[in-house]
C-alpha cells in the first residue's frame, strides 16, 4: 500500500468517523453510535475502557494478555480518564501509546476532546508521525509499536461518546470490506503540562431569552470566552440525548446551512432562563431560536462576585410570511425513554423552532433502535406549542429503500418477511399513519436511493409522500434537485407530497436543519396539539420543504396543494415569492416547473434576500406547477439553502393532472426499472450494517422473492393501464 493511497483511504475514513462523533452530518445512518461494551483493563490513569460500536458495524472486542501485558482489542476504544488525573483542563497533553501489531489495522486515529476552535480534534498515528488530519500506515516490522501524540488544548471533560475523553479508532485497510479493522492497545500514559489557567475569581450570568411578548422561550446558546472555550453549562441547561448519553454540551454540525458564526461548534440549550457561575472575563454570546429568527450576538463581561443580567429577544425576519404555517421535522431519530425525556425533547425542538417533531423508531434486518416507551398517543407541551409524534423508518434495505411511516398509532415490523414491504405499509395505514420513502436524492444512484421501491409501490397507490431533502445541497446535486423521479410520478398523475427532515440521530446536525412547513390556517391555537392538523395538511400537499428559504406560490389565487378546474387553453396567473435570512444564505434564483419542465427562472443580477416573479401561462389538458428556490451558497461551507413547494394542480373536465404527452415514456421507463428489479439479487448490493446483516440478506430476500415478483407484475399492469390511457389522450392514474 503506497503512502498516497493510504492518505486518501484514511482521509475518507476519517471524514466518516468524524460524523460518528457529531462533527458532520450523518449520511443515511451509516456512521452512528449504536452500542458499547465495557472492557476490563488495568491502567492507573484510565477509569474505564469501552468498545464503541460505530456505524453499521460490529467488531470483536476483548481484553487479553500478550507477553505478560494486559491489552484491549477493538475497532474503537473510548477511554475515560480519571478525573483526579485530568478534568476540564485546557493545556497541551502528551499521550504515549503502545500498540501490538498482531491483527491490528494499518493505522489508527486519536480523537480527543479539544477546547477550541472545533469540538473534536483528530490525529492519525503511525510510523512515528502524528499530524492533524494526516496519517501514515503502520508497517509490520516489529510486533510492538510505540507512538507519542501531542494533544493541543486538551479538555478531558467527558464529552466524547460514552462520557469518554479520548477515542482510539482503527482505520480500514484495503480489505476493510471483509469486516471492521481492529487495534490492540497494551499501554497508555498521559503526561500533563499543567499549564491550565487558574480562575479563582467568578461572577454569575443571569440570561433570559424572550419572545416578542417578553415571555421566556427555549433557545440554543453559544457562550465562548476570549480563547474560544465554552464553559461547562450549569445544571439549568436542558439535558440533550447525545451519542446515547444525556448531556448538556453538544455540537451543531459544520456544513449545514444553518448560520452559526463561531469556529467553536459547541452549544447548549436553555428553557428561557439560565444562570451559571463563570470565571471573570469577556464572553461572546450567540442566541438562536431556529431559522425563523436571526442569530443574535452580544458581548458580555463577567465581574468578580457580581451578577450580570442579560436579556435577548431574537428577531423574526419573516415579516408574517409564515402566518398559518406550522413547522415540522419529518425525520428525527431520538429515543422516547419516558415522560421526562419527552419534556427535554420538546424543549430541544422548541429551541430549534419545530412545532411538530416526528420521532422515528428505526430498524434493520436484525435490530431496532431509538425506541419509544409509548405508542398510540402524541405528547404535547402546550406552553411550548410542541407536539411529539411517533413514527418509524423500517424496513430499511439498500435494494428497495428506507420506508417511513408518520403518525401511526403502532410500531409495525415484519422481520419474518423483511424485504416484503406491503404488510408493513398496510399496517402503518391501518394504524392511521402515512407512508413514504426517505432519501430520494437529486443525484441518481447511491446506496439507498429508493428508485426500485418507488417504482414498485407508487403505481399501486401505497405511497403518500417522498423525502426530497434531508441534508444540504452540495454542488454536484444542486443542478439535479428536486429529483426527476418525483417529477415523473407527478406526470403520471400520482400526488406525492414532498417531505423534508433533518435526519437527526442524537449525534449529528440538529433538529429542524431541514424542515417541512404545513399550512394549518391562521386560527391554529399553539396550546392545542397541532399533529393532526399538520398531518392532514401534509396529506393534502399544503406544504413546502426548506433548509432555509421561505417560499410561496399561488396560481390564480389558489394556494399550494390546491387543484384548479380550468378550461383548455385558459390563461392562468402565477405569483411566486421566496425570501431567506441573509445570515444563512442569499437567493440565487427562483424557478417554476410546469409538468417537470422549467417554465420560468428569475435570476437577479446579484444574489439577494428576496426574489419575486409573476407570469401568465396557458393551461393544457391537465398538469401541475412546482416552485423551487436556490441559495447561492454564500455561507462559509458553500452549501446552498433550498426550498421547494408541493404542486399546485389544475385539471379540465376530462379530469386528471398528469401529462399524457410524457406519461407513456415515463411508464415504460418504470417498467424497465421493474425488469431490473426482477433480476436483482441482494448478495450484490451493499446494505446497512453489512457486517451484521450480510449473512441474512440473501435468505431473507429469497424467502419473499415470489411475493415481490407478484407485486412487480401488479405494478406492471398499472403502468400498462397508464400507457393505454396516455395513448388515448386521457389522464388517470388508477385502473
């Protein structure tokens, strides 16, 4: 293995592993913490060693003796340093490590809790060289390998996974596909510099965040001293689920378009009022209430033995543009552990400006995650105007996609027929829920793009919605979003509501980073649960999906989700507007698609905070229009804020909203996709948690293959019917 290839492989792995520790967006659950195993190890400086299960993998974790030395072996080792050795420090620390090469990976990473500017620092170690973000592979010359690593501004405040301070992780080699790599650690020594500043003088901060009426409201808080360090929050902070722990200090994700003007991404949440004793000095304060409000920034000075009172009212920049719209996040993975956790979750969501949070219990072929202690009723906090709604993301396979259920009164799981989604779909609907697919990306392909699942389930009217956005738009995706697949099904006459959610998994991004606004009317009372109104509006398609912009569209005065009855060749007036918080991004263009084709694009000479357009067009036999706003990527990570409306439909007396001129070609392409599915075998398709499910995938799929083939035949008949209708110039999407 050449050094250059090693660097590329390790860099790619490091990006993914950083996601597992909350440093970037978790992509479709591939790199998240799932469990842990405590390993006995006798080291006077280490309180505990835990093998952390990261991503879709499991690994051998064991304590063992090698040449008289007690060692621990695992893919990932989380180390909790004794507090009397170091706790909440701010200094350079040397870490001396002794590895045994037998069965060890080609390289390892040292991830540790750093004070500033970023939440976690990473160094790869090997061949006596340690550099931030760079690694050299171990060369198998000797059985033992010793490495000394300098950890700058180490903190050791138990802020890693499992309340750890240091994480050692094996980097995959060229055979990583055969199983997760492991490392064998036999000794560790922490050498402190004892240069941590001593703060003997303290004062008290009394912080209050209020709404326009002056009432205290939950908020996200950033508090940084002159060195960029965040003091540990007091007990008055809201406890947050993070990496399967409960803690107060967490991270927001760099790379999301949400505005956070600090290199330090550590934050905490408060329930309106917050008090804490702090070392004297100057502090930078950031306050956020979600994308509907501007992030407020202030400087605070704490003086010895004095209380500093500070009140902040974040400003709503939307100027009543969201009257009647209720914000929801359709894709949250947070365990509901009991009534107290419901209260904390509600405050977390309220601080991010979410009124309806859909908490998805999740599963795969073998296991389930993010469990709910109760099904059958929502949890509503009337003072906050927040409702927690149960849902599910299960089944999840790379072949068919990740199925979502929103608002069902029961958890529906069929492990005995896992690849046969239909019983689960029917069960969710019988339980009062809506059914859709997650992760329909703008770029074709990908491991879990639900192209087969949609082709199979949409023509038989089993799908209510499709998730168009769950992470920021990157450059490669911007030109192909929204997905053409969604447009194709709209042109066949199927009304699929667009959905958007953050895919928050208690360790990456933050709730509401992507959200779905549903129009429930301006008379909605926040003290009453909004879940049924939200779900009803969602089902009717009265929604828009956004990662920042607010967007609206009317056709002859009819709103998003409405259906107009028109005469052939009737002239219709379009009015579209979009606006964005200029802290988040600036708008680059505003597009309107008519039956999947770009009809008009408004592009100002330079990006701005608002774009409007008005046009007239001539109606055809039937159709639909969708408006899309694109940001310019002016934020520090160059990711574009984006928003898309659900369609406004129109139809003539002949009925239907499809486009007969396109329907035949689209239906034929869907039949071709089903023909490909008929030939597929799951042994050739990587799946979620392959090290766990790989041996079970093929038997599970073969077991239900006859039923899948029956369903393919049924869907093909539906596509044939659409083709016959299209040839007759008709527009119906059902037999």
